[in-house]
C-alpha cells in the first residue's frame, strides 16, 4: 500500500453567530432542517439523520437547541442560545468544501447580524493510504 501525505486532513469551519433571530434560535425544526440540508449543499454525505434536542440546564438563560449530524466526512454541530441571541456552529470534513457557501447558509438560516468565522486546516501531515487498486492501476 502506498502512502500519500496531504498538507491537511481537512477544513474545520467554526462560526460564532451573534445578534441572531431569537425565534429561529428556539426553532427545533429549523435546526433539524439546517443539519439535514447543509451536507447536500456543500457536497457531503449524511450517514445519520440529525440528532436534535432542546436544552435547558442549570443556567436558565443558556437554554436553546443543540444538534449534530454525522457525515461520512466527519460532522456538523449547532448549539443555540436563544436568550443570548447567539449560536455556535462547527463543520468539520476530511475533504475540501465550499466554506463560504456553508458560512452564508448558516448566517442566513439564523439571521445573524454579526459573526466570526474561523477556518482551521486540521490534521497537518495526515498520512492517507491509497486503496490497493489505485496503487496497482
């Protein structure tokens, strides 16, 4: 088996969405729909249905909706804080994807008026093994 080394395993988009629409942040169905539809929009392969649930913990103003979807390429997660008009989102993948499109979809979904976008290329010098057929072909 031949090894190849890529510069990175894949991009990790992290977004802090502020000044979001409070109703959208508390909308279970919206969070489910975003997690259900975003993988297809950015060329990823969903391998589970989204797992979404309302959260209300020890700090009452931290309530919101939390959800994740497992994709063949890794995962997407969303954590909303409706009382604080805030949302955290992670999109991690082992293959490149249109980070700008993903960010735009997320900002629009929650009507964020202010946000931070971070992109980290994870897995520096990650070794990938090529399939046997690719080596022989």
